[in-house]
């Protein structure tokens, strides 16, 4: 007997069309937040020369 189980990886098509898939991933995997903050700091430093 099969039980219905929704897919864990369901994405909003409108989000994909708007280029917001990164937001879905960020919200569904909070461990990415620190990495994204570090990336933004690095890019700020790289392009402006200040931190």
C-alpha cells in the first residue's frame, strides 16, 4: 500500500520564472545564510576595496 507523500523539492514555477529560485533555496536551507553573507562581504571588499 502506497502512502501519498508530497515531494520535498516542490518549487514555485513563478519563482523560477522571476529568477527567485535562490530565495527558495535560501529559505529551505538556512545553513546557506552564513555562506551568502560571507560572499556578499567578500564581493563588497573586492569591488570597493573597503570593508
